[in-house]
């Protein structure tokens, strides 16, 4: 009579972690493409001049594609790194801690400062933040292998 172990084999576990990493990278890519499509439709098709608020002594300026790319990818990669660290050091609560922190960062990172921009600019920029959050946050939570 053969006995079976209920613990996953190491190769099966690595496959799951690899799939999670691929799905997380895909989520970042999808969020980036969604944000680029949003900005291109808004600026090129609708003809709207979307402006970023004045920060660090720079005046308000028209949004650049490089800024859209960086602001879509860099925070998502930092969030991914934080989630990986939490999954390693506090695996039972990693997803809960990470989701709470990302919610705070998302709300805190919304463009509240209207220096040099209109209210509609602020709302349209906030929508850009929410597009990335709406794709990345659920994808990272769902792919967390050690959800409690």
C-alpha cells in the first residue's frame, strides 16, 4: 500500500510561484497598456491637453508618455517587491498587510494638489492612478500563494 503526502512537491510549488510571477508581470503590462491607451485617447483623439501639477519648483506641464510609463510601472514594481518580502517574512498576513498598505498609498498618491492644473486635470490624473490600481492590486492579491 502506497502512502501519499498532502504536501506539494517542490517542483509543483515552484511552478505555482513561477505562474504567480508571470501573472503579476502580465498585470503590470496590462496596467501600463491600459494607461497608455487612456492617455493616447484622451490627448490624441479627444484633443485634451492633460497637465501634471506643479511640483518641486517646476511649473505645470503637459503630460509626457515617459512619465505615464514610469508612473505606471515603477510603483507596481515596488509594490511587487514589497509583497515578495512580506510573503517571505510574514507569509500568513502578507496579503492583508500589503493590501492595506497599497490602499493607503493609492489614496495618498492621488493628485490632490491643483497647483497649475484644473479640477478636470486632477480627476483625469486620478483616473490614471485608479486604472493601475484596479489592475495590479487584485492581480497581486489573487496570485499571492500564501493567502490566509
